[in-house]
C-alpha cells in the first residue's frame, strides 16, 4: 500500500468511483454509515476475470486493474494490497469490491459441476437405486479422491469473502485517520457468534428416529430444524410435522425427491420449483435445502422461501465442489443464504472413517473466533447406530460447552433469518457526541467499534 497526496494508483485514477462499490459493500456487511467509509473503487475494465490475493489470507476472483491475474488459485498469486493507496483522505482499491465479493458468494470462480464430473454424477444417480450401501460409499470415496489437493477454498474454513470486506474497512480506518468506526454488531446483544443445528431427513428410518433425536438435542438445550423430503422417499403425515413443531423445532423443505437432478437443467429446476414452493406453503416452511447440497444460485429467485441452506463454505467433500468462502449469512436477492460452515456427519463417518469430533472442534473454534455462523448438519438416518449417536452426543456436549463459555447464540435457522433481516434495516446515526441505532427492533442490537491494532482489525463494545 502506498500513501501520497497525488491521485491514487496513477493511470487508473480515471476508472475510480467513490462509494458505489467499496463503501456500499462494507456498509452492507458491517451496517455502518457509508459517510464514514472514504473508499474509492475501480470500475470493471473488461479484463478477463482471474484469481488474485488481497493481503495474506484472502483469495479473490474477478477483474483487477493493476496486477496480473491467474486462471488458477493454485499458482503464486499477485497481491492487490500492494496496489492499494491512500491519497487526500481516500483509500483506493484497484478492483470492484462488490463484484469480487459477489463472485465468491455466487461461486462464479467454480467449474465444479461440469465436464466429466457432471457426467459421472448423472450416471451415479441413474444407477444408485440398484447399488448396495457399500458400493455407494466406495464410489463416493473415489469421486472425492484428491480433495486434499484442491487449493481453494481453504480447508477446513475459508473466510476470503469476509476478509475482503474486513480489509476494506481497515483501509477506510487508515484513510480517515479515525480511531474507530462504529457498526452494528453481528448478533443480538453481545453474543460472540451464532450456532444452529440442522437435520436432513433422508429415509423412512430417519423419519422414525426423529422423536428420539429431538429428545437428545433437547437434553443439551438445542432446538433444531428438520429438512423433510416431500416426495417419494417416505410419507410425510401432518402428525410428523406437528411432532417437530410442537417441540419448538422448525420444519423446512429438503429438495423435492432427493434424486440429485434438481439442478440438472433450468427447465427441470423451474418445474420442480413450483412443486417445492407448494410443499413449502403446505409445510408452513420458511427455509429450503437442496439434496446433496447441489445448487445454482442464479436460479434461486424461483424459490419462494425466506432463507436457503444449500451453499457450503468449503465444498471439497460435497458432490458439487466450490464454496461461498463466508461464515456469515448473506442475501441473494431477497433470499437469505445461511451457509453450511462445518463438515457433514456423513463425511466424517464414511469418507474420513472417523469416530471422533476433532474436525468439528477445529471448525467451530475458527468460526467462533471470527464471530461467524456455526451450522451443524447431521442426518437422523446416520445417527441410529449406537456408536454414531455417541459421537453426535459428544458433538452436542462440546457445542453446548462452547456456547456457555464463549457466549455463542444457540438458536434456529428461522431465528437467524429474522435477526439478519432486522439488522439489515437498522442504521446508525449520530446523537450528540455519541451514536445510536435507529429502527424497529433496535433494542436487540448493540453498537460495536472497529479499530486498528497494528495491521489487524479489533472489535470492541467500548467507545474509544
């Protein structure tokens, strides 16, 4: 980064626009006034998008005006931070921050389901009903072989999208010379982070095990959401849905029939989306998750739900690779995305072949430290055996212990949706020499302050 009194980034200055991208993007993430964010952003210049770094721990994908771009994240990447400058009280970014963050959220960088992998997937689902469980597991392990060699997103947690915004806020602090910038804290009150437990019910055995699982969760103070497959897999009587809701848990729709073909082509998706929406209304469901985490975010507007849970943070162990590189909820149009931020139980048990919670503990620690959303996904169908239930019980115990010790908000997906929508409508305004949060529900929110500690952001509830 350079500091001067001349035009920022020299010849590229003519492409700079104030606020429209960088300040808007940072304001949306932190809920801080754009007027406090003296940032300039470079407009897209028609270059072919590629990979680059922004600081030491964030990989970006998109157009960047001042550095060479790479077509692969595995190569040595140029660092756009070296082209950032501060001049005349403004910080200048050599790329469109809004575009680059959106590229990660929408997985524009990913070529996951195409070519031989898509062909292999189609063959697998065509013959899946005739395969034994052992054969399916073997084929799945073969399909995912080499996942450890995938350079990006970073395993086991990737925060590149969040880090891009944080780096931009740090630049705003440097440019303005302010001791701190106020923002609306990420979670209600002063909760350090948030955790939700979700269960995808895949077969009759899992449906029948739901009551036992509800009681197990409740023994640790957990109320979960249950994603229910509407067609073909099992009957869904109203008494089953009442059982879930009567215990304070939530019902969501899980695909249509879980055959792996929901996103096979747009016509198929749009036709099935109509039926999915009908089931959503019938189930009184506010949320959706696709089967096997298949997704195409550009098609999501056809889903008539408030939130979706189909996008992994890192998808190395999913049939469709990629990942949104965020541990925070984010909007796709009017739909709120609650990303899957931890490993699924199936992968631990049947891909890794483990019977411990070590990887969950590592992910939970990393997400909590960065104030993100901890999303647990397990399946009633895979927890029936005694050893699997014992592993899951240890996971619940660890999560409950961490929540108590570190003030994690343990809640449900619907409550996260309500909070994030409320937060998105709140604003900060000056009140004398201080700040206040304005808007309906402001009593639940807290003002926090971001300041620089060396080159890193530091958050505090105490005004500087």
